[in-house]
C-alpha cells in the first residue's frame, strides 16, 4: 500500500475544504487554518517532503488521528497549503491594474509579487500546479492578474497566454534561484569559493583547447566577471521579463 503522504488528493474533498470555513474548531480544538499554517511552516523550513500528518500533529501537540477529522490526507493538505500562501498576494483584486505605467507596470508588479512568494516558499515548485484544485485565493489571483491585460484588444485566449508566459518565466527563474541557494547551503561554499577550487582544475583540462570553444570561453568569462556568480537570479528575472513584455507589446500594437 502506498504511504498516505503520496496519495493524490480527492478533488471533491479538496474543493469542499478550500471553499469552506477554516476557522471553526472541531472537538479537539483544532482548526483547518491552524493545521495548514503549521504545515506551511514545516514546508518552509524543511521542504514539502518533510510534511506529513504525523509531523504536523506533533507540532500542534495533537494526536495524528485528530487531524484526519479535519483534513483527509496530505494530498488535500497540500492543496490547502498551495492556496493559502497566495491569500495575501495582493491588497485587493484591482491592485495590479492600479500600478503606474499601464498594463506593463501591472504585469511587472504581478511578476515581482509572484517571485517574492516563490522565493519565500520554494516548496511550491514541488506542487503539481496543472491539476491543482482551484481554491478561492488562486481564483482571485487569476482574476487580479488578468485585469491589467483587459481592454487592450487582446483576445481572451491571448490574455491567458500572455499571463501564462509571464508566470512561467517567473516560476522557472525562481526554481533555478532556489536550486542555486540550496547548492550553496549544502556545499557550504559561495560561488566564488567554489570557483577558486574548481577553476584551476578546469584550466588544467582545458589547456590547449581554447580554439575549440572560443565563443563559450569568451561569453562564459564575460558573464562570470559581470555577475561574479554562476547565476545572477535578479538579472535573469529582469532580462527575461523585459523581453517577454516587449513581445506582448508587439502583439498589442498589432491589434
């Protein structure tokens, strides 16, 4: 039998929980809200894999079975966690559309806020978002993020695609940044320290081969000197976002 934590969520149960009350205590005194917030704290500290009904119960000083009277299992709990971390993404549904510089300022704001959430909760990358149950916070997020693009002449499908393009870039760059941070943390070395050890070894193997990789050598050296790191996540985020928004502007101009 598969462990409970790996079981897929039941959509009917997840949706009932997502759209129901989270503050009403049960007989044990626990609430769905307390369970979810504790699970998020665990995931922030140790990753999603560390979250189990038993671990959450221990943090709450409650019996594991008492949690199951509120949340059926880890699958549904993960759906609740995913929706909850986006609860305070925007002050209200029109905040992105109110940003200066029109639609572009709005989408820059959307990108930055999503970036901040992903960097604060890197375990989100482990959640399969394609079939994630649509809770109230995720639904409100989608509404808020579409509004800067409304009324520009884009079709509804183009609006959805433009937003997806922006968010996919943010997610990909944030995932790379999280992996970079984890590598530094686990190795105990900064990029500069790692390169001081690895660089001389690579030079030994590359000696006499510079003519085989002239472009890679030139560009790699220039990027390394510019960023002083294997990855400059802020540069990658900004550069990619600017190019994407330039492309959306061309589409709007065509309309």
